C-alpha cells in the first residue's frame, strides 16, 4: 500500500510540475509573440528609416529635386538634341539605345523611361524583334523611322520590316531611308504613292546608293493628286533617285528641298533631273525657301514661253514631257545652292524658275564643257534654245534685285566668264570667289572683273572673299575700284596676295608705300583677313596700316576745319549758298550735237550710268583698319603681328594663328 501511495504522490507532483511548465510555456509564447511583433516593428521601422535616409541623401543632389514630369521632359530634350541622321544607322547605331541606358541608371529613372512613350520615338528598323519592341513602347507618339537595308538581309524579313513600318505611317514624323536594293525602293515608293495621308510627316530623306531602279519611268499625270498627302512636310531630300518617281501632291509647308545625283558620267533615268518633274514639284511647293541641287544633270523636256497666257493652260499644277509651260515664280525662295552647275546653261534654271526674293546664291560651277540635256522626240541631245525657249529677248537680263550674298566656285576661267553674263546683282553685299581647293591653284591668272560680271560696278558690296585664286595686281586694283563700299576683305591662299596688300596704301614698296596721287583703293576698308599667304611681308603690311591711318587722320582734321568754316556770319559773302555748275547741253548728247539721235543704253555695259548708288567721281580718304586677322602667314611672326595693335597703327583687334 505504501508503494502505491508513493506512486500516487509522485504522479501528482509531476502533473503539477507539467502544469507549471505548460503555464510557463504559455507565458513564454506570449512574450515570444510580443517580441516578434516588436522585432517586426523594429525591422519595418529600420527599413523606413533607411528609405527615408536614402531619400534625404538623394536630395543632396539638386537634380533629384525635380518632379517626375520635368525629369521626363529633360530626358526627351536631351535625346532630341542628339540630332540623329540617316548615316548614324550605319556609323553610330548605339545612339538609338540611349533610352535603354536611361532605364538602367536607377529605379526611378527606369520607371520614368518606361512610362514616357516619346523617349522611344527614334526607331532603328534593322531587325524585326527590336522594331516591334520600339514601336510598341512608343505608344501613340510620333516616331522617327531610320531604315537601312543591307545586302545580306533576308528578303522576307526586310519585306516584313517595311510592312511593319508602313503600318504606322500615320505616326511618321521623320523618315530616313538608306537603300541599296530596288525591291526596298519600289516598296517604299508604293507606300508614298498610296492614297493614305501622312499627317505628321515633317522630314523625308530617301537615299539610294549603288543601284538603278529597274522600273519604267511613270507618267507624271498618274502621280499627281489634288489631295494634300503631306500637310506638314518641311524638309525633303532625295539622293540617287529622280523626281519622276515621287508623288506630286500639294506641299504647303515644304521649305527645304535637296536633290542629290552622285553619278555624273552616266545618264540612267533615275538620276536625271527632268524639268517637267521639277516644274511640277515647284508648282506644288509655293512656300519653298531653300533649294540645294547637288551634281544635278538637268534635262529640258518641256517648252517655256515667257508671255504664255495662263488662261490657256489646262493644268497649272503639273506638266508632262513636251508640254508648253510658263516660267513659275517662287516668291518665298531665298537661298539656292547648286553644286556642279553647268556654266554656259546656268541661266536656264533662273529663266524657268523665277526667284524674285532670293538673297543668297551659292554656285559651284562644273567644267565649261558641261551642258544641259534636252529630250526631243524621245532622244536625249544638246539643248536647242529655239525649240525649248520661246519669246526670249535678244538682250535678256535676269535681275536679282534682292540678292545680298553670292558665292562663286569655278574650275576653269572659261566657265566663270560665261556663267553670270545674263545676270545683274544691284544690291549685292557679300561676294566670295574661289577655286574648289588649294590644289587647283595653277598658273592661270584670275580673270578680269569685267569679264565675269555683266555689270562690274558693285556699289553695295561690303564683304569680299578670294580663295585660292592667282591674282594679277593691276587687274586686282581695277576689281577693287569697282567696290567703293568694301569694308571687309579676306584673302586665303591667293597668289600675289602680298602685292594686293601693297595696293591698299596707294603706293609701292620702293616708295615706302607713300601715296603721292592720294587715290585710294577700298577707302572704307575696316577689316582685313589674310590666310595662308606666304608672300605677305610685315614691312609692307605695317607701312600700309600707317599710311591709311595718317590719311584717315587728315580726313578727320579736314572735316573739322570744314565744320569751323561753316560757322560764319550770315551776312558775310562766305555764307552764300554755292550752286553747282550746270552741265553743258553738249554733254547730254553722246554724238556731239543736239540734233543727233540719242544712243540706246545697253543694259549692263560698264559705261552705263544707271547703277544706283554709284559715284565714281567722289574722292574719299581711307579709313584706318580696325581689325586684322593673320593666319598661316610664314613671313609674319606672332610678335610682329601683335605689335600692330595700338594707337600708332590704329588697329583695335589683332588675331594671329600659326
């Protein structure tokens, strides 16, 4: 019994102990839960503090103060400033991946980049997966398409890419295509000729290289549409493909046109500039402001009547081959650049396309033997003006009344002496005449000024630049005397530049440049730029500066004395008004008697006195040179050049470069 009782007591104590342990476990469990809750709170609080600290640390950089919207705008502005061109598709394809780079900088930038569709608007369409991804991320934003086909491309994939690109044509903003296969060109032309409009397209560049389009020249009438398919087109550039394949539709916003035809010796149809197509395009682009023709081979396949009654024209928006048209007027065109212009037939373009408000004209002439082509009865031949241009006056003169800047680059003397013979430039202010490169400087002398211009007197000319021409001192003197208002003169790599500089003093090297006759060349000259001239001497240049400065001071003193002479008593005989002498009646009649018939004044002859602003009889003392720039002149050191600045010489600015 005792054993049983002891077992009972021991079991009871163990039970109570278990109860106590269970109670403690329950208590520990509660404390554990409380501790876990506290730990979670501490951890969450720690994360919050870390996040807050990171945010405060980011605020140390002012760039992170910007709101998300403004940051997205900055990203877009930076990408827009990249100014991606068509050649970047070949040379710098990584520029199209810049949005991807932005998305890998930090989490915030990634969110902004992926949520801003306009950041993905530049699409390099060179493979199907990336093109689809970029077009998807661009959303509904306008896109800039850069397409460049390669010879190794799979034809099926290339067709799929072009089809995909064409499907988003309503979103095209800029389209740059560099093509080497006729298949790609014809597919793109098919898209452009479709009836679908391109409401957002601003810039279109089509470059075709290394092949010819094996397609029959389409009839222009089939390409003409009265609907405006390009309502916002601003820039159009075609290279290696004729206008004959381009659709003609109203382009009210077109301002810049560039036509590039790189092949000169062959005459395939796709690189010829037919005047019928060119005239039609000009008729659809009334607001064109800038025109660039690069190595264009014009073909005169239309007939032009100067006084054609426009009411007799059945359609004034296009002309087909062999049709009679009137000269078209581009009122807004103010700049023309023509590379490889045929010198003898240069005036044809200005007769067919009138440019009354042109202010800048850059002419890079071809060799004199280069001529326009004409197409008569289906064959290409030389131009016959009697068959192509009618009612042309025998003394035709094309006046450029608003032209201010003219650049003339010539290859041979014969070309430069015939190019401008039917043109006059009464308001010309800036003139640049040059050879194509320093290597073209030969022993042939620069032509006489009178042989270049129909009217050699240029009373408004203030800036003259001569590059890589072989000057003849006496002819150069005559040329400068036709430019009395000249204030800026630039000589770069010209032969006999040193002798021309000596002419500015009115004296000679042997006479220490003392002007005995008091006749001055370029009396208003204020800025002189000399580059790559090895025959210019410091001694001559310094004496020229001194002589002109002294003469200018004498002019100032004489002007002051003249003002003092005016301050006289009104009752004095010196105060009476001096009237000029009347011209004799004999001078009015060139043949010597009043009964002789008056001679007809031929426009453009140097003897004409009808040039506005011309005063060859005026005597003017020179102004002192204020600015002098010397570059690559081996006979003038930097110390010598800088010594010319100061009161002794009157020069206020001197620039010297080795």
